[in-house]
């Protein structure tokens, strides 16, 4: 190779330089594409998907709510959630009262007779049993107590609002309350304890909480064991 050729050769860019340049160009191009389309395109499609999913879920929940409010239907069989519309609850009470003088009273008496022999003296430790409390929580739904007695500040009890039924929130166990002795009867002071709870369920017309717009309608049949579980659950709701 002549001296002159060698000089020309060193002036030519080598292949490595070409490759490096091509690589840099590709990189710049890639960064540009990602910054231009990547940011906007992907997250945007994600939020749209999420919004649509949310809207669909909302519509589904609303449908469930509307169906539930219009019927006795089971809202959620797996969680044993039922609803009783206020109008239907009131209709049942009125129709019982219209069946004849004392017919509602007779039924109440027969229900409390069924409870005869109920052990009111339940040991305090037994009421602390988490399994019993959990059973009571389920019964509170299946025996439709929850339609009238609010236990969660976030979940209003529709029928209870209409009747001004007492809620089971805050501190209530062991506290004094004023009740009418009999529907519209004289006022008496009562302590919220085991005996009062049992009486409230077995003979709901005997003591009517002051301020309630109607006495508590007779609940569906409740066995003594179920009553004990309900008792444990309601007691557990009271703040100490
Ligand atoms: C249709 C509505 C309704 C349903 C269902 C209902 N209650 Fe009541 N309950 C009331 C009303 C109204 C009162 C207040 C008037 C009264 O004392 O009779 C009341 C009072 C009570 C009291 C006395 C509370 C207090 O603060 O003195 C207890 C305890 C009680 N209910 C428990 C239950 C349990 C347990 C169930 C489920 C088995 C239930 N209730 C179902 C409406 C209802």
C-alpha cells in the first residue's frame, strides 16, 4: 500500500462509526415514538376501560337495589341478605289486625308461650363467644332485623327509618331507656339487658320504645338458641 492510500483510508469513517450512528438514530427514534404515542395512548385506553367497568358495576348494583326494594326477594343467597319493603311490612301488620279483634295479640301471646321456659339467665362468658356472635350476625339478616335496626352508620335501615326503630350503634347495652308500658301506655324506665332484649323479641307490644312510631311487628319464628345468638350479636355491637 502506498503512503497516499493509507492516508485516504484513515479519513474514511470505519464500519464501527456507521453502526454507532445507526444505533443512536434508532434510539432517538424509539424515544421519540414512545414519548409521542406511548404516554397518551396506553394509559388513556386503560382509564377508559376502568371507567367503563365502573359504570357497568354501578348499573348492576343499582339494578340489584331496585329489585330488592320492590320485593321480598333474596338479594344475595351466599351472604343470606334479604329485604322487606316498608309498605309490605306495614301491610302484613294491618292485615293481621284486620283479621279480627285481638288476632294479632293472640299470635303474639302464642309466640311468647312458645318461648316459655327460655333461660333468660345466660352466662356472660357465653355471650362473648365469637362463633355465637357470628351466628347471631347471620340471623340478624335472615330474620330481617336489619331492615329496621341500623347497625352500620353507612347502611341505613329503610323500614326502621319509617318506624323510628332504635338503632344498635354506639353505647346502648346496660343503658336506661324510656318505654311505654303497652302500646301508648304509661312511660316506664327500662335497662337494656338480657331480660329486656328477650322480652322485646318475644312480646314486642309489651314495652314500646318512646319515640318509635309503631310497636315492633312480631318477628319470624325464632328458637331459643337463635334468640341467644341474636342476643350475643346485638350485645357485641354496643360500645363499652
Ligand atoms: C319491621 C321493623 C322491625 C323489625 C323487622 C325488627 N324490629 Fe325490633 N323494633 C322495631 C321498632 C319500631 C322498635 C321500637 C318499638 C318497640 O319497642 O316495640 C323495636 C325495638 C326493638 C328492641 C328494643 C330496642 C330498644 O332500644 O329498646 C330490640 C332489642 C329489638 N327491636 C330487636 C329486634 C330483633 C333482634 C329483630 C330481628 C329478629 C327485630 N328487632 C326486628 C322494629 C323492628
